[in-house]
């Protein structure tokens, strides 16, 4: 498949945060004439210096990948995410973010997570320089991360789904019933991928050509799960038109409420090798986000990596724990509002985020080959029994407001 001719490698904007050791000298202990006082001061200074020496920090400026809201919105109005990391990790440590504007101006405050991460969502300001300072906390002296600049330019790929049809970058996937892929009862169809009102509507629909028939859904072992209505699925990709290797991919999505199908934003390697044994040379399936509907078992959000190995495919990841902590407020729901789901893909890791918050980090199965994005709402055989009332639960709809890719 052709690679993307507009790929721009930007080493200066590398996403892998570089750790640094604190080098600033701390104020010495107060000297007294009493021997005991001198000893105590020396001990305190030594202890403080040791605590300072073991601290490390990093500061990463990401593209505009945060845009919670009820309605479609212009991608250019999304907010930039700045991530500061402090080790040793201490949950609840106050952190302040500053932007250089003549002097340093404080623009936001937050507290670290249990992983020592402080995430900030701020208005996008191209070329701006930021620094983050963590307050003294639980025996650790205050520390400032090395400043970082917003070097991101416009996205290398953007689709805001304007007009009334998909752009030429997109192609339909798997327009056939696929028993081998555990979709004996569903196939991709253009009628299930509709552009309207500034969004892409992905759907699960009844197949109008087979309403009088029932399908025998089957498990991977060949046993029958039951009989269900035939379905059409929204399933598109940029395979053959746009791929990338390393960078940030993000999509603003509002999910369907019902179970019985799963909405996905994912990546596949451009060159498919059925005998693949290594993600580094052959790529991996990167499931940035999957949503299986609201409520009960086999529901909610997941992020996965499927990597090829000599022993067969290896799966890493799973359902997100306490997923509602990523919602904006108590009235929010994944099927009520739009959120931005993204992956930061580097040679060393995948970092998954929901708006500004890190939802998962995976360090194995790292692809080093070009991959292309896929958007889908699929009804696989194994989940059809979860659809309330089978055909009565249809149609189901999810909405994608925009998708963007920034490469480096």
C-alpha cells in the first residue's frame, strides 16, 4: 500500500518524555556554635540533598486532544494537553503549570495521580513554552521540570466529516459476512457509515435484504450461540490512502448506549503478513478504544494490543477499571457527550488517553511499521445475545465528530 507522502518526522517534538535529574543546589542548613546543632543541620542537609537527588521529572506538550462537549465542535478549538511526571510518584502532590510570557505566568494547578502524573488541559498556543513545578511534599523538596515548547504544527491528517459523504481518504471494509472473523451475522455496508451534520454516524442496522432470515451465530470453537437477525455494520478505514508511524492519533466520539455491538477506533499494519511473529517488523493491532455498551457484564471501555509472537497472537490490555472517573461530571455518560480518545505511539510505548487523562500505558507489542486508522461499529457474533430484544435494539448509532493524526 502507498505510504503517506506528507509524513513529517519531527525529532524536536518527540513524544517520549526525557527524564532529568535535579541539579539545582539546595540552601544549606543553618550553622550554630553548638556541636549538636551542627550535626543536626548536617544530617538534615544530607537527607534533603538525598531526597532531591533521587527525584526525576519530565514535561511533555501534546497536540490539542481534549474537547469534552455535547455537540459537534471544530477540531481547531480542542485544547492542548501538557503532562508533567514526577518520580518518586506521590499521589496528591500539588503541581503548578507556567507559561513563558515575558516572565513566567501561572496558568493552571492540579495534583499528581498515584503514578506521579499531573495532566493539564489548556487553550492551544502554538510555540508557547511551559514549565511545571511540584511543591515540596512528604519529604521531597520542590522541583521544577525542564521547560518544554509546543512545537506541534497542524495535524498531518484531519477529517471533520463535513458535507454529505465520506472523503476519498476512506474506504469501506469487509462488505461480506465473515464467519472466520466471528461475524457470521454482520457485514460492512456504506449505509451504516453516513456523513451528516458535521459528523460520521456509524451504525448497526438490520440487513433489509435478509429480514425474513435468521443467522446462526457461532463461537470461536464452532459451537452455536443462537439465532439472530442479520446486520449491517459501519466499518471504514484509510488503508491504501493514509498511514503513519509514531505520533498521536485522536478521535472525538459519542458512543451508542445499547449492548450488542462495539464501537472502535483502532490501527492495523499497512502491510499484512499472515506469518507475522514480531510487532516490531510486522505491526500490531492497536485498539485505542472500544465501547461495548452500557451496563452489566461485557460492557464498558477497553484498550488492547494484539501482537504477533512465535507462539501466536498475544493480547495485552483490558476493560478500564473505574472508567467513570474519566467522565466530566456525574451527569456525563459515554453515550451522552463527546470525548476525545487518543494514543501516543512512540518506539517505546503506547499511552492511551481520554481527553487529558492517561487511561492505560502498554510497553510491549510496539509496532515499528506504518499503520492506518479504522473507525467501526461492529456486531460480532459473541455479543449478539447481549442486544436487548435482538432486532428490537436496532438501529444503534455512534458519532465521530473528527479524527486527527500528528506524526513525528
